[in-house]
């Protein structure tokens, strides 16, 4: 990346997939992809937040 362009959603998904499944460190993946470690960590956090049901959803489902 590193060229000032915003990453595509596909690029982000692939980076997250690699971080979760490759067995390599986040630092290695970030360096290989040309993104900052903090960027990859943020994407992983956002992915986790997006995939977890909110408290309201959990409440509604248990009612």
C-alpha cells in the first residue's frame, strides 16, 4: 500500500484473513502488505466488533 491510496474492502478483508489464519505475526503480515502494524490491528478490531452481536441484539434474541 503506502502510496496514499485508500485500501479496497477486498484488500482489508484479505489482510484480516491472513492475520487470523496464516500463523504469521501481525508485524510480518503488515510489513509484507505495506501497511502499518497499527492499521492491521485496527482492522482486526473493527472486524471483531462487526461480527459480534450488539447487546441490544442479544437482549432481543433472548426475550
